[in-house]
C-alpha cells in the first residue's frame, strides 16, 4: 500500500543558527483512499476542569481541516494532556474505548520530549491503517 507522510518545518531568520523551529505545520498522512492530518498543539485548556484537556479551539480547527480539505478522512491534534478525545461526524463524541475516529476528528494525548509523542501518533497511524495499535 503506498503511504506518504510530509512534514514541512521552517525556521525563521532569527532562529536558523540555533536550529529552533519557529512553526510546526500539520503533518498529512496520505494513502490512496484518503488523508489524515496530525497537528501538534503545545497547550492545554485548564479552565474547564483543572486537569488540562485539549482546547476547544484546537478541536474546532481539526473540524475545519476535516471539512475543508479534499479527501481528508480525519484530523487530530496531538496535545500535552492525558485524555484521548474522539468525535464522529455522525455519532458525536465517542467513548474512551475508541482509539481513533477513522472518519472524524480528535485529540491525541502526547508529550514532546518523552518519546510519547511519536508513540501516540504511531499507534494512531497503525490503527488508521488497520494494523492495530
């Protein structure tokens, strides 16, 4: 099965010498049957229950990706929280037993620098491709 993953990162002129990345762009995962978008978000919503969950605006942005991009089957924010949140376009919010909404949007808990970010995204990709987590 052909698989394509594109990551585009650019540094600003002020950051080129130290290697910092000023902007992290969404990463599309494309196969012939569709595309899924992964977008790293480095912030939490601590106003709702104090534990820190994905920001409502970030989930809305995933809806915008899903609705606006041709062949986009799903869009997911990777954020530094603990709660996996998935939404189906037909059933609304899905329960915690759903690892990833194949056709929908969501937030995947991942913490940069702990190896958890790549593991969380890897597990989501494996689930999307039907390979199991």
